[in-house]
C-alpha cells in the first residue's frame, strides 16, 4: 500500500527542512560569536620571566636523557605503580 502525499505533507516537509536549516544557521552563528569573543579576550601575549635564581642548566647536566630513560624503565617494570590498593 502506497501512501498518498497531499500538498500539506509536502509543505510540512518543506517547513521541517527550513526549520532544520535555520537551527543550523543559528548554531553556526552562535559558535562564531563565541569563537570571536574568546579570540578577542585572549589579550596580548607577554613574555614570562623566570623566577630569581633560575638556570637553563638541567638538573642532571649532560646525563638528562640517560636519567629519563632509566626512570622510565624502572616505572615500566612495575605496571601496578599508581594503581589504588583495594586489598583491604
């Protein structure tokens, strides 16, 4: 059995399509306004000065990469590190 489409059904489809397109436009405009407001409120970038006594020398000196690799291997050997103890 085939449904008979009356002109009112066509109008309802047209109205629903227009309503969906209208909502899409509203969402895009609101998103654009929010993005613009966030962009404008960001302000001017300022240079961050380091605290007094700060140095560019790494704590481990030239052995920094080795130190990080060693610590990573220690952590990798204990996969339960950081998980909660639920025994009791």
